[in-house]
C-alpha cells in the first residue's frame, strides 16, 4: 500500500458510555423499562445524568472503538466525530488522544450537549440504556480534514452516518478526498435496521465504487440483499464490492474478494463469552490494521477475529489487554 501516516481514519458518532449502579427502585421512580434501550432528548438526558450519582465514563461509539483497537495493536489511528464544548466532550477528546488516536475535530458550540449513552446497571447486572445522540449528529463536510484523509491508508465510516443529511455529505466528501489521494474507503453496515433504512443508497455507494471495502455481519449482509440465504448474499456482494469482510459469530469470519474467498475460525475464548458489545468494531480494528500493512486476506481476517475475541471475553467495548501483545503471542509480526 502507498505511504501513509495513519493506518485508518475512523469516522462516526462520538458517544460516551456513562455507567451508574442503581437499585431497581430507581428505574421504577423514573418510569424506565428494565433492560430496554431508548433515545432521549437534551432535557431528559441532562435531567437523568444529574440523577445518576457516581458514574464511570468510557468513550465509545462504533468507529471510536475501532480506532481504539487499532491503537492497541500499536497502529496509528485517526478519528473524526463531533462532540460539544462541554465536560463529556472534553473527556472524550482526552480519552481518544490518550490512547494515541489523532482527534482534532472542532467541538460544537450550540445548545446540544455531547452524545452519551447513560447505562443504568441494577444489582442483577441488567443494563437499561438511555442514549442521547446530541452533538454526534452534527458532523458536516466541513469537519472532514483533507490532510488527515489523504494521509490515511483507509478511511472507515459507520453506516449510522447516513441517518443525518449533513453527515451523508461528510461521508461522500471523505470518500472523494480518499480516492483522489489513491487511498481506500470502507463502510460498516452498522446494523440490519440501518441497512433496512438505507439499502438502496448503500448499494449505490458500493456499485459506484465510492466504497472499496464493506464490513458486515451475516444478518446485515442478508438484509442488504433481502435474502435469507447467506450463500446467495455472498455471491451477490462478490459481484458488487471489491472486498467484503464478513463476520459469522461463532463460525468465525470471511474475506471475500473477486479473486478469492477465505474463511477463518473464531478465536477460542478462555472462560467463555462475557459481552458481545464491540465485537464487530474490534474485528474491524484487526482487519483494517492488517490490510493497511499488506497482510494476506487470511491474516487480516484472523487478526480481526483475535481482536474480537479479546473484547468479548470481558464486559465493555474496548480492549482491556494490549492487542499487540496478544497478536504477537499468536504469531503475528506487527512492526511497520
């Protein structure tokens, strides 16, 4: 691959996970359905945040998690996402920079607060999620730094960006700049509901070569092609997309190009699976890192599975153990 400063530029919603341990009575008092996930507006977000008491905050969001995984592999990630000029936004910026991610997007200065997912954990371990997107929805084409895009081997973007018209334009601008610089563009389908909302537009992106690499799980890929048969979906995406990275849960992952198809098994999890949150994000970390450094498709997929295996072995969507050490213990050589 041509010279680059960043292994991958990850663009997506900047969301901070805010955890608090509460009693069941708190949920009752706030008329919250235990175990549910709901979107909340600014007033409700700030009201609930003030009631949560002591909290633990972890910077998250799908693309942000992927950037964190690349950093843990010893890579150089960049991130573009919108936070507000507030405490949560400053924590997010600090967290991203502290792990080694380049994050210089100008903060939003208006009435919206930084995006956050307020996660209430009851004594039985159940999570009740209240998500406020806030400033994360205000990404625009003006936030796309051409220098960062041009100096990134791969620009990786969330399908969730398609929910906002201005963010769509940001996506297309990043794709244009990357391709003009001779770099690659990748799209994560994000979830099957996102695919249902924007199926035709996602297919247009792929078929018009605005996207070179597609990341999906089997449910998302089947939703994209409106089929219940994964083999049919694989055959169709092979025709449409230069390269597809497909995760298959406990069955591992596949890398599908027009020239070859490889399948690698899932990584064995010592102690069992604890939390699937972030599995796809961290798979993308390993795959993108490998691709930027000219690994074989088989090694890209295997490294992706290794990273996903680490994050599902514990609670939380970011790696707890250094991924570069895990990879090297598994036989990978990660030096540039």
